[in-house]
C-alpha cells in the first residue's frame, strides 16, 4: 500500500501543479479521440494541433481549431436522419443526439438541446461585427457552431453546428464505440 502512495501521490501533485490529469489516468490521445473507453467516465482530451493536422481533413481542422464555418447544405450531417449521437471530432466527447435534431432550414445540423450539457460551453463572439453566442466543446475546446434563440419548443434554442466539428455514431455502433450508455435513450423511443 505504501508503494502505491509513493506512485499515486507524486502523480496527483504534478497534476495539480500542471493543471492536468495525472499521467497514470491518461489514455493515448489518438485512441481517446477515436473511441473513448467503454467506461462510465471516459477521459476526453485534445491532441496537439500537429497531430490533429495529420488526423483531420483540412475543413475539420479549420472549423474546430480556427473557428471557421463550413458551407451550408454541403456538409455531412445537415440532412442526416439516422438515429444515433454526435460526438466531438477531436476528443470524442458526446455532444448531441439525433432525438433532439430538427430541420432548421439553414443547411447545418441543428439541435434544440445538447445530449450532454456539461460537454458544451458558450462564449460571446464578435467575429462578424455583432455579438453571437459561440458553442465550443468543453474538453477539446473545439469550435462547434453557434447558439440562437429561434429554435423549437420546449427550449426555443437552435444549436446550429458544423458537421465538420462532429462525428456521427449510429445506434448500431454505440456499444462497440464505447457509448453504450446512450442505448436506452433510443430503445425508449421505439
């Protein structure tokens, strides 16, 4: 037991000082970004920009890291009607569900609420000359899109997202990809 304290305590102290999780709790960034461990609490991290440039397409990198916006109606998920969840393309953190997706007519995938509100953060952005609410992923800090107050009931919100910032996981793949905890949501709706 004393040997375990000698290993864990220094790792925890280093994590506090460096403001990052202890190394013993970290999974390789590449594996985490593609398939989070099938545990109740996966660790979602952003790999380095150098690694992301190798792994992502130019538009995915540009949207998530440079805060760009993809073209409407010319993206992967604006018209996707398959059941499943949308995760951050960078970290794999769960963001939205097809159960909360709707056709906003904008040409981008739109949702009236996040699947995991704790994985979403917002901030005001003035990039086009007036204030808008930018939506970012909490752990990877990926630019996802913007939030508007013209959505459907019950929230009245429209999370207008970039397909390039997300990866879609169909219901049939949830368990295999480590997101099995979301299967009950889709079984209830059948």
